[in-house]
C-alpha cells in the first residue's frame, strides 16, 4: 500500500483501489465554515476515507474542501465493517442518501445529526446492537420509519425536525429505550404503545399528525419529560399519567380532548403526586382542549397547591 507524506507531518495511508467501498454518501461543503469531519470507531483493521476530491485520510480525520461542489465520500476497510461500532459525521451540509448500515452488525452509534441529508432512513434490521440513532436538526429525510423491532439494545432514538411521514412502527421490543424523539415530523395514524419501554425517561412526539387515543404510559414509571402537544389526539387513556413520580414537564396542549378526557388526565396527575420532584409544568390548554368540570378544576387547584404549574382553558 502506498504512503503519502502529509504537509502537516501526518502520513495518511492511501485507499487501496481494489477495496469495495462499504459506506458511501455525498457532501456539499462550504470550505469557508471550517472542517468536515468523520469519526469512525472500529476494532481490528484501520479504516480509510476517500474524500471525493483526490484526498484521502483515516477514520478520525478532519478535512477542508477547497470548494463547495458536491463530493462523494467513501469509507473503506481492509476487513470490511463487521466490527464497526460507531459512525459520527459532524454538523455539516451532506447531500443525498445516508450510508446503509447493512454489513455492520456490531454498530452501536449512527449519528448524522444536522447534516442536511435527504432520502429515507435506511433499514437497521441487520443491526441488533444499535444503541443510539441521531438524525435531528437540519436533515430533510422523507418516507416512512422502518421497523426497529430487531434493535433490542436501542437506548436513544432522535428523528426530530424531519418531514418523515406515514404511521409509526412499534418500538415494543426496545425495552431499554430511554429517549424517544420524533417531534416536528408528519407522522400520522395512532400512536403505538410504548408501555413495554419501562426505562423510558423522555418522550417527544409533538407537532405531528397523530390521532385517536393517547395510549397509556402507566408502566413507564421513570418518565421525566413528555411532549405530545400539537397533534390531533381525540381521547385520553385513563391511568396514563397516574404512576410517574418524577415527571417534571407534560405538554399535551392543542389536541382534541373533551371535558371527560381533560378531567381524567387531571385526576391521574393528582394520583401521581409525590416522589422526588419539586414541581411539574403541565399544559392542557389551547385550541381543541375542553375546559375541565368542577371536579377537574378542583384537581387543578390541588396540583397547583403542591407547587405545580397547570395550564387549562
């Protein structure tokens, strides 16, 4: 394999032209804003990067492009990517589809947040070890969310701020899930149950097109943060918020709940009083939300007397 003396004293190994690229994506990078970086964590053999402009590097390199035209980035390895564990690309201006994780059965982190990628989310059916997926803030992913039923090690799922559509697949098999974020998308249909995700701490599905009943989260006793506002939920499942002793913020405003639904939620929140928290912010107001009954108002007053802030119509 050839070597090239780098001007800064580094000696990157040139990519073997006989290697088949495993991970391929495109970038459109304005060189005036800084360096584009790719961080690939892998056991075994080293990995190599073809930056698409005649330059090559290693798996944790930063690279400055001389112009902002589209480049095709190729990441290769002598022994494939069977031992690839983490793939991070920094907040830059990637274009085109994401690299497929197929052939990376040991992958734990897949992080392309804020990179401006288009196309759909690839399948992770062959990646049962996946723990963290971050695709928020600045991407333009479309299409539907594939199944993550095989990703039983999943801890964090972040797809905020993409125009992803369709119905949401079940995450019932992801029993270790702690953080789930799909706010500011175009997801529709009913919200599947997350009641098997008993480690869940933060759940954000706001600003979508979900309808039907808000399912119960009674088994998710570790919940601390819950946002489901600005959807079209038409009913509330009694008992949903009766067991969470450490929750500090619940935003459910701007759905389509009648008085019975608002009353049931307030009653459950009174049942949840206690635990280690000092206070909680609750929003049950906004367009589409009914004014509670006299009993609901009494429950509201009980919560406020306990130090909560509870907004109702």
